[in-house]
């Protein structure tokens, strides 16, 4: 009888369904131990109940773009459907939460010290731990990531926009639609961060499409391939 394969055993731990379960259990244990979960529920309820801004449609649109784009490209290379959904969901969630966390933290830095967030009590460490708990599941799809110049370029552009926004005084959009500097900076940061978050999976999927000859630089064809 052949011996066990340590590499294969480790590979199982990188499957999205396993990773997201492990991350969820660890996050729940940490959040419960630090009493972060009640704060998270309260904060999310406050945000959902009180905020609907001009940027909200872009958040919803980019969430849909990330989920559908990832599911489509992974499905085309015949990744199992539940893995497509897991990776699409965790990437969309991670992008949405990371943008809000960066936006909030930059705002906190400029207005420090702060004890409440538009009237909501804000223990900053609870906030950071809670948001990181929602971002970490993004790494469940790491098996389907690929480094590329596209990934690097999008992250550089995202950091550049946030930096320019902060150095410009971190202006914010108002209640009415005005196509001004704050509006374009906010939308640009949202779109670029969303594309950057999904780009490692898109790069991996595109490389697989080329390897499987489903896509070539000149034409698109169909070919049956063994499931992943």
C-alpha cells in the first residue's frame, strides 16, 4: 500500500470550501472571545439603516461585476460550481468591506481622536478586528490566483488614487449629484479596488483558458476538458 502524500494533503487545505470553513471557525472564535460580534452586528445594522449615498449604486454594480465575472471565467475552465460561488462571493465581500475599511480609516486619521461614527459608538479596535474578519475569507480563493502585470498595475493605480484623494484633503461627496473632484475620486477608488481584488482570479482563469486552448489570442473555440 502506498504511503500518504503530504503534498496532496496540504493541497486539500487550499481548496476554497476548506479554507473558507477554517477561516470562518477561526474568525468566529476570535470575534466571540473578544466580544466583537455584537459590535459587528450593531455596526452593520447602523450602516444599512442609515447610509444610502450617491456611491451606493457603484458599490452594488461592482459587487455584481466581481461575482459574475469570477463565476463565469472559473466556470469556463470547468472549476466546480460551488467553488465558483465561494470564490465569487468571498471576493465580492472582501472588496466591498476593504473599500469601506480604507475609507473609514483614512477618515478616522484625519479626524482623530474620535469616539463615535456619525452617532454610533466606535471602539476602534473592535471595528478593525470585525472588518478584518470579513476581509480574510477573500483568501479562500488563493489556489486560483495568479500574479501578473495586470494585478500589479491595478493595485498601483488603486493606491495612487487613494493617496491623491487623501493629499487633496480627502473631500467627500454631498447629498446631491455633482460631477466634481470628490465624486470622481470616490468612484475611481471604488472601481479600481474592485478590479484589483478580482484581478488575481481573472489572471489565473485567463491563463487556464489559454492552456486549455478554449481561448487563443485570435479566436474563441470550444473544447471538452477534464473537470478540475
